[in-house]
């Protein structure tokens, strides 16, 4: 078990109820698509480990391509995707974005229960106890990571998630000091 799998509840958002995979009383998970069910399960997995989550927009098929659920194709002037599609807070559910992030399983059920397949945002930083390295191959991140590991050795074993652009999000416990954000 990695250190990230044993995270305690942090000061970020509301504390999660006791770690249990049971449904909150009085709720049902019916008529969910497979994708929505996977997102719901993942959001609960994070919340049960004290990682505060919030809903993000999701991709939708439109005019033969993928658009953001906000209605924008998120294209640069040259017509190529700008990289922001389905990556920003779903304001109708989380009006304050990451400031609405929570570990409360009942709120997670309300956000990811039956219905729309919101993407999952994780609040990072000292508040949540985690930091993330975003490896984006479109901007040379895969090359940079390879060079970094060649110079310093492999990164420690931790959770890695494939992103929509084919990159990775590599999660680490927060070191307890200021970490600058390069986004």
C-alpha cells in the first residue's frame, strides 16, 4: 500500500465519514452509465482517503468532435484545441470551484450520483496534503520527466493517472513546505 492510500482526512473541505463503501442512507445508484459509475466510484475513493474533490465540466460529442459541456469547443486561433476542454469547475455544482472541494461522501453522492458524468477535480497543496506533477507530452513533459529521472533516478512508487491528453498526473504527499505552481 502506498503512502497515498493511507492518507488521513486533512483540513481541506469537510471530513469524510468513516471509510465505508456503503451508499449513504436513502440514496440509489440506478440508471447510471458505466462512465458515470466509474467517476462516482473514483470520486468516493478519493474522498474516503481525505482528498477533497469537486466537479469539473465533461466532454460531449458535437458537430463531429469533442466539445466541453460548457458549450465551448476551447479552440486556439489556429483551430487546434487549447487544452482546457472539460478541465474547469462545473459552476452550477461548485460555484467557488476548488474552494467547494469536499470529502463529504453525501456531497459526492449529490455531485456524481445518477446523471451527468462530471470529471473529477482534486484540491491539491498543503490543504489537501498532496502535490501533483502534471506530465503533458504536448508541451514536452514526457521528455522532461525522462531527463529528470535519468539525472536523479526513478520517481518513487505512487499513484499515476492517465490524462485526457495522454499525459500523466503523478501524485505525491505534500512535503510540508511551500511548493510553487507552474500552471
